[in-house]
C-alpha cells in the first residue's frame, strides 16, 4: 500500500480517533474480531444500563476481569501509542486524541490531549453523588463511595450502549476545524464515533484517512486508506508526516 502523505498546514489541528485495534498488539482483546469480547459476552448483558440493573454482579465481574487484565505488567503501550504521543509533541497545530478505548495505554504511551469518549476502566462513578474516583481494585455492590460514604451505587465510569458518550461538544468542535482526521484501529460499528468521518466530510475541511488492519464498512467515506498492523503503519505515517514540516518547525 503506497503511503500517501497529505500536504497539511503545520498550524492545522489533527484529530485522531482510536479503537480497540490500536491496543490489540499490546495484548488487549478487540470486540468484534474473531474470539473478541462480544464473542465471549452478550453486550446487552454487560454493556447496557439494563444489563447492569438486571445482574450487577455479572457486569462488575466483566469489568473487574478487564481491569485486572489491564493492570497486568505484560500489558504495555506499543509503538503505535508512542508514535501518536510523539506526533502530539512535535506537531505545531496541535493533536486531539479521541479514543473509544477505556484502557490507559495512550496515557502510558505519553499522549496528554486525550478524550475518553466511552469512559475509563480505571475510574468508577457513584450513582448517588456522581463523584468520579480513580480505581484499580475489584468493584462490587459492597464498595463504599469515598465521597458520600454510601454503598451500592458504584459503577464503572464507562459509557454503555444507550448512554451519551463524553465530551461530545468538544469533539464536534474539533472535527469542524481539523485539517486531518485519522481513524485508527476501529471497525466503525459504533456510533456516534463511526459518524465522525462523515461529520468532517460534510461540515469540515479535513483530509480523512482510515488506518486499520483491514478495510472497514465505512472505508468509502475516507479520502485515503492505510492497512496493516497499527504498530507498523502508525509510526511510519507519523515519521513521514513530520518529515513534511519546514525544518524550522521539526
Ligand atoms: C449513543 C463500553 C446517544 C465500554 C461501548 C446512530 C447514532 C447514535 C447512536 C446509535 C446510532 N445507531 C446505533 C446507535 C446506538 C449505539 C450503537 O452505535 N450501536 C451499534 C452496535 C450499532 N450507540 C450508542 O449507544 C452510544 N450512545 O449513541 O448515545 C444518545 C443520544 C441521546 C441520549 C442518550 C444517548 C454509546 C456507544 C458506546 C458503547 N460502549 N463499550 C467498554 O466496555 O469498552 S462500545 C465498544 O465498541 C467499545 O467502546 C469499543 O471501543 C467500541 C468500538 O469498537 P472498536 O474499538 O471499533 O473495536 P472493534 O473490535 O469493533 O474493531 C477493532 C478494529 O481493529 C477492527 O476493525 C480490526 O480490523 C482492527 N484491528 C485489529 N487488530 C489490529 C487492528 N487494527 C490495526 N492494528 C491491529 N493490530
């Protein structure tokens, strides 16, 4: 696949959307690849408010398992996470990283300007007082809220199906003004994230590139496509894009 590097104003904003595919080579499961999370669990049971009401123990067990998995020392950011952090540091126009992922691998890879639109696995939220707390242990019905001291109201700070994703206004604003929109490691199944490329194409002026292991259902919505392993294609793309900067900026 020939790599097409768009000619981009160094002062323009870059918006990047990532999905589970960018964390796959770090050892975390994706959702819809063979053997993925939704092959092991019914999303209605573990990723909806109704499922949580029906069987909170099942949902707590689902997220406790993923939280413990993420905290395994074997799980580390890969070259793709690190390349995006380098791009954020080196690109004059700024980079906004919008991730659907609830892991902390972008942070550990060095990125700072991050929006976790589907929430974060290492945070919990009290349904009574709405306080959000960093959390690295198991969570359950017995967990007491550190802020209001009530129990029975703690849930993962994660956006389930039917719930509004986080910081949508901020994301919408960035999509309208970005000069480049990269979609990395996402199947483009879940909305509103899957609609961001259309938002850019209809109301913005950004060049849209799909970077994924293989073409997705939304591939025709993108101006360019780069297929391959994220840990290979993302560092290569970042290096080539930064090489287009006038020497003074680089
Ligand atoms: C909402 C919980 C609105 C966290 C998740 C139209 C408009 C608006 C909404 C809808 C709509 N149509 C339908 C809806 C409803 C629904 C939806 O989209 N349903 C789908 C199934 C049709 N959307 C919602 O409910 C959202 N809420 O819209 O609210 C609203 C309005 C008013 C009032 C209230 C609400 C909420 C969506 C969030 C749901 N939560 N998860 C968690 O447990 O993690 S979704 C889940 O899917 C994860 O968050 C995940 O991030 C997300 C997307 O999956 P991907 O990241 O793309 O992962 P996937 O496995 O699918 O793909 C991985 C890709 O990587 C593959 O393509 C593969 O090829 C690639 N890959 C693999 N290895 C590599 C690789 N690529 C590169 N390198 C590799 N090595």
